[in-house]
C-alpha cells in the first residue's frame, strides 16, 4: 500500500476511491442476488429494515468521523503542524471508543424500539459492528487527510469480500438451524446471518487499517519529531474543535440519510396498522424496493461519495492556505467529473432497467415491479450524486451548518408529501419513489445554491449538464435499440445485455469527446490520464 509521503492529484485519489467504491457495490450486487435466493424477499425486507436503522445509529456515532477527521487533520497538515495533527488523531480514537461503545450497547438492548417482534434480532446482530466501525473510520480519515486513498480503498474491498462470503454462509447455516420453523422465522434468521457478514467485514477492514498505520508509523513519528511549531493545542481545545466540526457534519449526514429510514418506518406502520397488511407482506414489498432497486442505484452514487471524501481534505487545505481560486477550480472539476458519470448512469439504468434487474435479481414474482421501480428512481442518481458531492464541498469550506439546514428543509417537505400520499392514495411503494425523487432534487438544488453563494462557483450549464445529457440520450437510444434488436433473434438476456452496455460506453465516450465536453486537460486529471489522452488522440477523438 502507498505510504502517506506520496502526494497525488486529488481527482486521481478520488478515482482510486471511486474505483474501490464501485468494485464494492458490484460485489454487493453480485452477492445480494444469491442471498435473496437464500433468504427470499421477506428476509431481504428484514435485513434492509435492520440495516437502515443500523446505518442511522452509525451516522450518529461514527460514520461521519472519516470526513471530520480528514477535514481537521488536513488543515493542520497544510500548515505543517504534524504534532497537532497526531494529537487530533489520538483524540478521535478516544471519541469513537466512548460514543461508539454507548451506541452499540443502546442498539443491542433497544432493538425492540425500532423493529417489530423477532425482527429485532437482526438489528441486535449489528450492534458490535457499530463499535468497530468507529475505529476503522478514524484510521481511514487519517490517511485521507494525508491525500492517500489507497489504504481506505483496500480496506473497503476487503470488507466487502468478507461481508459477501460470510453473509451467504451464515445465512445458509442459520436457516438450516430453524428449518422446521415457520417461513418468517427462517427469513429472520437468514437476515441475521447476513448481518453477521457485515460485522466480520468491518472487523477485517479495521485490521487492515491498523496494519497500514503500523507500516507508516516511522514516517509519522519522524514528521512529529521534526515539527518546530511552538503552539501545541491542548486535548481540551482539540476536543472542542472536533465537536464543533463533527456535530454539524453528523447532523447534516444524519438528516441527509435519515429520509430512507424514516420513510421505511412510516411505510411499514401505515401498511400494517392502516392497511391491515401482515409484517411478512410489508417486509416482502419493502424488500423489493430497498433490497433490489435501491441497491442497484447505489453503484453510480459510490463515485460521488468517493469524490466527496477526497474533496473534504483537499478543500480544507486550500481554505487553510487562503487560496480561494484553487478552491473554486477544484469544486468545478469535481462537479464536472461527477456529472460526466452520473447522467449516463441514470439514463442507462432507466432504459435497461428490466434487463439489468433480470440479470441481478431474476425472481419472477417481483421482476416487473422491481424493474418499474428501478426505471423510475434512476433519475435520483443525478440528484444524489450532485447533492452528496456538494455536501462534502460545503463541509470542506467550513460551512458545515448549511447542509444541515438544506437537509432539514428537504426532509420536512418530503415528510408532508409522504404522509399525504400514503394516507390519501393507494400508491404504496410508488409513494416512496415520488418522495425519493422530490427529496434528492431539493437537496441537489439547495446545496448548489449554497455553494454558489459561498465561493462564487457558477456551473457551466452547457458543458456540465447539456452536453453529457445529449451524449447520454444518444447512448441510451443505441443501447436500447441493440438490446431489443438482439433479443428478437437471441433468447438470452446476458448475451443481449453485455454488447448493448459495451456499445453504450463506446458511444458515450465518442460523443462526449467529439462535442468537446471533455478536453485534454480534463482527461489528464483522471487516473491514467496520459494513457487516456494517447488513446483518444490515436482514435482522433480529441480536437487540437
């Protein structure tokens, strides 16, 4: 793994993190299909319900720690205050030990407050993972502050691989243990087995990060010894500063992600208490939405999350040095890069929703419903990608309260809308889709307006949105035409889908380069940028 001495272009580091994030999402997709076969849509519903609650508790206790730690430490490193940077690191470890431990105990003994009946068992299995996640988060944030994403990327991939393997094995074993019980009991135990896989994955990631730290310990100590700054922050000052940074980030991240868990709870309560559906029926229908459609759209959103993680320390460093011009340039490049991937991803998922769903989750009973849901929520990929990135940008420039305000406004609007749709219509799952679109769109707009006011960034509508949208439309038409054209003569979903996706990628790259939306300078900023430029020049896709 790369040492912390190495410095790289932040977009290249984001590319490393994005590649790891996408690999993790793909692994997640691949194992969720056989997992769904093992535990069924009902078990999927129990797992995702518990996982959503677990995620919210994690957000409050430790999930935002990497962003906060990387932001604070990066500002110290920019000023070469290595001793203060390492004291912040130690203080963060103590913080997550206390907060993460308390959250873990609360979840274990209070699981019944969030989930009905036996389903609370699944959430209890997640409890130890909360404690371990905090330490892994601090170590990831420490390396990200140094501009190195390799350690985080490696640990994430390792985490996801173990998660997949152990989830499948544990689910199979636990279902076998209750094979004489009811179908619902089997589904709950299968979901609990999958939750065990999540915990084992996090434990492995933590060990990997500890190993990476030990490899770089000599470099860290050498820098500390050479630090000649006389002003050394006390632990009390560091703690107050950390709380001042962590708290708004936690609140904004919590509210930003709380909509999913909140919508889940409202949906389940209304379906069970007002519509008279059973717990099993409600879990099954919600499992189709969250365990299939939502899982797929999270793959492209991983890119924005990675860019956001990479942006926070580099923007914090620019702000600490007072370089406003560099800050604007980094923000514009990151937003442009995000849209280049988000828009075609949304179009691709919309036009090939059924073939993709048939490949990944081929259960016939819910295939049509899952495909429709995916096609409808595909547009949220664009909104979520941009709002996730803009959250990181606002946190990086120190305006951590603005994402809190924006998320609160969006959540309030979608809550009123959800209540009205569920009580006065019979849209059911489609009510969740509508609220998801409204919420993500509002977050996107409000955050973009905040960035524009704070640092004067003005989006180039033509190159950032119009040209990628045009290229994506051409790509989508070609992909759909090839798939359905081949499907008339070839009776194989995979055989038709793979060529259509490959052609779609080629068409999009050609159109986006020929229209000038991406030039030589932008390509050089990507991982392996020089190689990409040489290939584009040989294919005569770059204008002089």
